C-alpha cells in the first residue's frame, strides 16, 4: 500500500476516532472491539487497525459499519453534520454542570422578559442597557 500524505493519514485517523465513538456509544451501550468485529464479520485486529488509522476501511466496510449503527455515511467522513444553531448550542452545553445549566436557563428567561418588555414599553434604563449589550 502506498505511503499516505500527512493530510490523508490525519483523515483516516479521524475516521478511526469516529468508528471508536460509534463502537463505544452507537447502540446505547459500549461494544468491545471483539464484539464489534464479530457483528461485522471481521477480525478484532481489523477493528483495532481501523480505529488507529493504521488500516483504511474500504467503502464496503464503511457501508457495513454505518448500516450496523444506523447512521448516515457522512458520520464517518465529515465533521458533526448538525451545524444549525440548535446543534451548536447542544454541543456547547454538553459538558456544563447542573449549576451552569441552571444559570443559563435563568439568563434565557431574563432575556425573554427583557425582549417582551422592550416590545411593549418605551425603553427605560434597563432596556437601554440590554440594547447596548446586544449591539456589542
């Protein structure tokens, strides 16, 4: 097999990381490399080499993997496909503590109240401050 460029090697290492993520989280519980190998009909060594980026999965391998985990094929090859605002927020709050989440919810509630207040009343000092902060 020809030597890979650093860019190609990095790409296959990222594919390997995604295969490992699917194996650990994909069906609601973690699978060992041996368990996944049995389910896909390959050797444990093959799964290990995919995950390390040492071996490139073929397109047929990729199709078997994504069908097993019931995910789109883009899940293996591209960054997180959900680039919507909701998707970015979801990724952003994933590791927040309960207290931080509570503080964030309180902030959202206050912002909502300020927005409703601004729509129905002339701007007072609180509204002016909120508008100044929003424009930054």
